[in-house]
C-alpha cells in the first residue's frame, strides 16, 4: 500500500506532532549533520539580517512560527514587539510552554548559545531568552491561504514580516504560494521588510512516522513572487543544502530579504 502523504489544512492540524518535529529537525548539538547545518545557515542569516543588515523597527510579525523560537533570537534585539502566529493550536501551545518556562518546554539553549556566540558573548544566553520572552506580545492563529492571514485580529502594519519553512508546507500549488506572498506583503507598512526562507525543490518532509507535503519551488519562483507582490529583493542567499534523505526530500535552500516598495 502506498504511504499516505498528508497535506496542509486540517490534515496538518490533526496529524502534526510538534515534539516529533522538534526532535527531528532541531536537536542541534545531538542532531544529524544536515539538519544542524541548515539550522546554522538560518541562524547566521538571521543574525546578519537583523544586525549588520539593518532590518529593524517597532513590530515584527512571524507567520507560521510552528513550535520553534530560533528564528526570533536575533530579531528580538532589533524589534520592540514580536507577534507570533501559527495555524495549529498544538504549535501555539508548545510556544506558550517555552514562553512561560513550563515543565516539558523544549530546550533551545544550544541554539540560543550559538546566536549569542555570533553576537560576541556566548555566556549571555539566559539574558537573550529573557529578552525574547519579554518581546513576544501576542500569539495568534494564522492561515496563509486567506487574504487576511491573521483573520480578524487587529494588528497595525508591521515593520517586518518573517516566515521560515511555512509557505511551502501550507500552499498546495505555486498559484497559492504567490497569493500567500501577496497576503504577507499586505501586512507590511510601505518600506517594511519581508524575510523568508524556503526549502527548494521539495517533495515531502517527515514528522515522526508521518509524511507531509512540501511544495516544489525554485529560487527564481520565490524571488519572482516577491517582486510581483510589490517588493524589491535585496538579498538572496542560496545554498545546495538538503535535509537528511530519511527525513525530507529537497534540493537546496534559500534565504531572502525583500523590501516593500513605498
């Protein structure tokens, strides 16, 4: 019997296990080399973007946060307020556990220490965690397939929208992907930045024993979607990095910084 491929939407909401996802892709110090290298690629690009790159401001909205906080470790130094959002309640609950320092919360300290080392002082990781916890103001439900991804939530235009490894899981085809990018750009103020990372030429990814859909994207598709949505691409870091074959099928990753035209 052919193995079932779970899609986005209700499939994802019912079947996605955040703990399995974290153990597979974010073990870091004890994880597999491929997953560690992609996480380091993201952390280094985020550090560059929110420090030397000068992307900063008052409000950052993270779309499709999942159960992870690594993508916000550099951002919390550059933005006064951070709103996180996800499609599933179980991912939001995982975030609440970490933000509230509850028992069973995932241990992000290896990733936090790595970012602090990039910033020049590995020993300040506890202060970094406290700073991020203080910056997160809201946890919202989001659906990137809707014209208003945050629904009826009253949110002012953001200085930055961040989305990593989210759209290619949620969008069933390239047309939906392009529409989702337009919707995210709609959350920005003129001159604001959209920062995204995508796994390229994806087929699927595994979370525990379950296999989830991944949208096949080329780097050029990502960049063109941003331009068509009214952005200027400022930087695109492309690497021929892939996840471990047993976990995911993809060919390369790209990290893109774009600016919404006035």
